[in-house]
C-alpha cells in the first residue's frame, strides 16, 4: 500500500514545490490511482494466500509480487526520465502589418535587432523568426548560429495585427529539447484576435514573452470613422446618410459619394475637431441591394498625412420589383429574354461581358443573372467565383443560356460556374462522340517563370493542361510535351487511364531557358499523332507571343498535318511580335487562335479548346422538345404547339437536378436545381437568331422565360426581420431583430447567417439570442473587401434578411500610436521583459528545459522479471544451507547488549527460556549433521513436540553455561535417536525425496 502511494506522493510534492520537478514526468498521472488500488489488492491476496509456507518464503514471495505490481502500475502511468538541457531557442515575432509603415525605418531597425541577437548565441542555441499581421507564419525555423537564414519570404495578411496569432505560432515552433523565449517586435496596436488568451497559453507552457516596442511617428490624420445608412427603404423615399469623421483640428474637406460604383454627388464641407457627423440627403434608388461609398480629401494635405483611411461604405435594401441583369456574349442577341422578363415585372439591366460585376458588391443588387452565350475566357477567375458565391451564398438566381460559346464549348468545365449549374459540361462519359487523340505543347522558356498574380505563367499553363486531361475519357489519348530548345515528353501519347498520375507529372515541370522552338514542338507532336488510329487528331500549342522561335518551316508542316487529318490550334500569351505568325499557323492548321493577355484565363481556354476539338459538345439539327417532368416552370405552356429548335449543347444532368425539357436521345434542354441558398437553371439551346429563332416568334417561349425567372429569382425578405452588419477589429458583427405580426419581439426563432466575401470567402454560423427578439454573431475576416451577410430561417431555409459591410484597408493605417501598455501586460503576465534591444537576450536563461526518455518498456520488462522470481520463490524449495546461512548472518549482525533490567536476568522464567532456546539450536545442528534423513528419523521429528515460546524478556545465557547445556542435551538426544538403529553392517538407507518427506509429515507418527 505504501509502495503504491509513492507516485501519487511524488506528484503532490512536485505540485507543492517541495520537490523539484522535471526529472521525472508522468504522461498519465491519473494512473497513479491504479497503482494504489493494485497494491491494496495484492496486499490482501498475499495476506491469505501463503499461510502454509514458511516465514522466509512468504516474505520473499510477498515482496517480489508487490514489487512486480508496483513496477507494472508505474509503467501504466507513462514515466519519463528528464535530462536537464542548457540550450536556448529565441523566436523573434516580427510585425509586418500595415501599421508598421508608420514606424520610421522599421525594416532597418528589425534587421539590426536580429543581427545583434545572433552575436550573443552559443553554438547549441537556436534562433528563428516569425512574421505576423492579420495572421502569422514561420519565415525562418529555429536554426543554429552557423546556418544561414532561410532565403524565402513568406507573406501574411497585412490588413490587421494579431499578436495572439504570433504568440501561438511561436509556441508551436518551440523545440522539445530546448528552453525558449518569444520576442515580439511590434507597435502593439492589436486590431484582431485574443491576445491575452495566447499569453495565458505561454504561461502554461512556462515560456516567457519579451517585448520590443516599435514606436509609431505622430502625424496628423483626418479619417472616416463610418458611413451609416438605413438598412431598408422604399423606392423614391428620402433617406439620410450620416458620415462620421475624425480630425485632430477643424478642417475643410471634399466629399465624394458613390452608389453602386457610380459617382452621384460631390461637395465641399467643413468638419470640427474630434468626431463630427455630416448628413447627406439622398433619394432611395430603384429596387435592389445597393452599396454607397464615400471618399474624403482634405483641402490642406498637411492636415492628413495618412489618406488611406479616408473611405467608408454602407449598404441598403430598397423594396420593389425584382432586378435582373442580362449579359450577352453577342450584344443585343438576348433582347427576347430581356423583354420577356420586363413583361414579367422584372427591372432589367442589359450589358456585355464587360458589364459583369467583379465582386459580390456588384452582384448583390440583382435578384437574377442571365448569361447568354458568354465564353469563360471573357470572365476572370474572380468573377466566376463571385457569380458562384452570389448563387450559393446570397440566394441569387442564375440562368445559363446555350450557344457555341457557352457551357462546355465556352470552356466552363471544371469551373465554379459548373459547380452551381444543374448540368455537367464534362463529356468524357458521352459514348456518341468519336475518340480523340490530342497533343499539348507547352512553352517552358525562361519567360514562363514570370509571375501572373499568385502563380507563375507556367503554373497556370500546367493547370490548364491538367484540366484538359481531366475532361478526356478512357477512349481518348493524350500527350503533353514541355519545350524550350528541346522537347521533353512529360506525358507520352497514350490512353487517358491514370488521371492522377498525369496530373502530378504535368504540375511537376518547372521553367527552362531560352525561347520555345516551334518547329521541333510541332514536328514531335505531328509524328506521334500520325501513328494513332482514332477519329479525331488535334495539336494544341501554347507559346509566348513575343518569344516563339524557329517558325520558318512551320507553315508547310501545319498544312501537311491538316491534309493528314490533324488540326492545330494555338494559344498565344501576350500581344508580342510573334502573334501574327502564330495566328497564321492556326488558320493554316484548321484550328482556332486565342490571344490571352491575362494568364489566369488559360485554364478556361484550354478546356474550351479540348471540348471543341472533341466535336461532340454541339448538336445542330432540327428537333422538338419533350416535357420530362411536371413543374410550375412549364405549367400552362403549350409545348405541343412549340416550333422546332435547330440545335443545342450536349450536357449531362446532375443527380439532384430536375430535367423539365428534353431533346434528342433524352439530352436535357431545360434543367433546374437548388445550389446553396439560391437556384440555377440551364437552357441548352438559345433564344436568339440561331437555334431558337422560331421560338422567339412563339408566345409560349415568353411565358416559359417569365415563369422560369420567377422560379429561380431570389426570394423576397421577411419584413419582420431586420439585419444589420458592420466590420471592425477584423470581425464582421451581424445583428438581427425579429418581431411578430403584432410588433412584439420574437425570441424563439432559429436563425443562421451565411457570410460571403472576396476570393471565395464563405462562412456560416448560428445567430445566438442576446435578448428579447435580438440575435447576434461575429465572424472573423481574413482580408479587406465587401462582405455580404444573408440571414435565413434554419427550419424553413428561407432567406429573411440581407446586410453588408466593408472592411477597409485603412483601418490598419490609422495612426493611433504604439500601445506600450498592452505589450507591457503581455511581458508581465508571462514573466518576460520589456526590452529596448535584443542585445544579450541569449544571456537570459530563466527556465530550464528537460529532454525526456520514456522508460515504460524498461519497467514492463522489470515487472516481468519480478513476477517470474515471485513464482519461482513460491514453487521451488529454498535449500536449507541457504536459509541457515541467512540466519547466521542475521544473528551475527544483531548487536549484543545486556538488558537494562539486569535485576531479573536470573529469574526462573528467564533461565528456562534460555535453556529451551539453546535446546532448539542444538536440535537444528544435529539435523544438519545427520542428513540424509532416514524414515525413522522423519517419524521421530514428526512426533517432536513444538518448541516452547521464549519470553521476550529472557536473558542471554553466558557462553560457558550455554555450551555445557548444549553438550548435555546433545548426548541425550543422540542416545534416543540411535537406539532403534539396525545392524551396523547393514547397508545405509536410501535418502528420502522431498515428496516422501512431505507425505510422511501429513500421515503423522505411526500408530502403535
């Protein structure tokens, strides 16, 4: 029991700091309770299990069993032995937010501090750097002084300062075999995150956080605090916009007001020192969700030396008829659709591909978006992502119209638009088309290493080729060659079976050197395609428009290839000097030519070209539609009177889509489905002067368009729910107020809010009740931009309210001054220091770190050995000479002394006890001398009376007297023992075995 309580006792002593911790660590300290329970159980069992054994065997077995159980229970607690280390790792967290731009010579100061810190390092020490802003990342992992810093520069969001993220990143980078310190180099102006909770985590890890304050310069600044507008209004209703400004002194400013990106007002104004409010009278525009932006400029630039924070935004919903935006890739050809929607009470805005909004803020003002025959290459990746988010997150409606530049032929396969479409544009499963063999030649010259946004030109070209490979099926064949001054077959021309291997091979290629040799590219591709026995053969060449070389013999090559059944298309990046010749080659090759200025549009062009090369995406023949399923969209439309359509785009319906109209072979003509909060539809034919020219003269088509528009348009909001949003401190704060029909607050609604933002940002969370009819939620924001919040009823799924807010980049640049107080609290809480420099930081080694070695396996082996010895001690007899040796040793080690009460040493009881003790010793000695034991001797010993118990106070007999008594006793006993012996000439009796001796003892003495 006491042994089992030792681990728990150790933990308690460490916890009370009476015993230094660190040298022994238990991974599972709660298992010490098992150790105590195991010891108690073993003690109880041993107390009753060895009653028939001698005292020595019992004690030995008991001790070994207890020790085995203790070691096993200790192993269950996961003990680890600690070895103290003297290594120190310093992690320097560097502030890279925009507010550091207000610190004079910030970059130079940071470099100097890092250099000074390294001067005090020992050979075993480590130093690492972390950069942070709106988030945190490790730029240089912990390294010794002898290693050079990491050459790469990582990027973080600069529009925010999250000190807590920097501390947590530092804690994650601390090596297990080193003591550590974290140093914050910052102005301390935290605009997001929970700094003090991160500091508490550092306290728990026993890692101090030092701080070095980077002082901002003090500059005059006029800024926009907020622009506030009513969340709802009726069309034509007068409204007041309130502009809140802050200025260190009275100043004259110019105010510019924008609505949905258009300048609507411009005027001068005077503002007072401190915060001031300007009221701007405006009339509510047409129905929809509108954005107002305001910008101010100081008349005297000296009063505003930080103009980045001079803008604000607000959003307002104007009640009225639904708004539709109709985009046509062929301007004016969708007039029929626009008139049909206008007759259905939609407010229609028509435009070309240049009218497509670039973000959600531009789309949120419309309830329905119609895209007629628009190429994917005409849209940027950001625009396609915004359209997808508009439907999925904001509940907008989308109608895709067919055409030879739309859907699959338009390059929409594997894009965000396809994700929200009810039909798939991937034709790899279509068995009606012939097999295709395609070779893609990609320029990997040095110019392809140039950056095009977040990726290089070559990375985007590889992405485009990988998407093309994904479109093909097992019956198709694909080859990919990367070329500069030589040809490298990244993917030899072969059946498309392992798409993942093809994808990895394409993406792994890096840039080369020189320019692309066009002649060897085409020659290698044509030679491979000539060997293929397929229906369609196609060569796709991608080259830099100003770095294509060796094109002299290419005109003859592409003409000969076309006669051999191989078509050639060319994609040129950049309008360079080689573009005219590349375009001529594509014409001679019977293919298509694409001039791309933005490399980010390459994937859309490659997928469009691959589908067109397969020659199965478009079916041009006369057919009549058939009704496939009942719906309110097609109800009342007399399709039996409908004229024929002249063509359509082949698509594949998705699993949950509703196919309402079909064409030849059951191909979908009209499909609808729900995508996120919104709905989308795909009409695979057109309603203009090509395939649907006859339908434009049929009244049923206008009715179909009107009913389809009403079905997929964004639903009206619940007038009883008012939603508001504002962005500050790196978070979007959404509030909702709910009332019933009687005007009383409703507190039992279950509401959700979905937030959409720039670059595909999408979050959904519950609105928690905060009061009577009041609900709220906060969502962290990653970067500046417009964020739209859609509140919906969790049970019905209906949208009940919309709100918007803009997080501006200027919030981080407001010169509020360095926050020394916050940095000081971090240092004081974690045991760190407020430093002016990093000099001597490696001399502060306040905390000791331990390297731990798990000894669980060793303890398990020891427990096994102890248990084995315990079993052996119980099952096997211990030789008598061993026991006698132990007794003699113990007797020799006992101190001999005369009892203090010598007056009673000669008392009768003491004398008798001493005589009996001497008799017993003599009997044991004769037993040893008389071995081997004969049967009569065993019987005699079995009948021997039990020795009398010697009193505890019996005195010791002098050595002479004891010797005389021992001799007398020995003579008498010897005579008794030898009386029954047989003839001396008889052979000696056989020694008895241990089993025979035990049997004789159990039978007892022979009866007379």
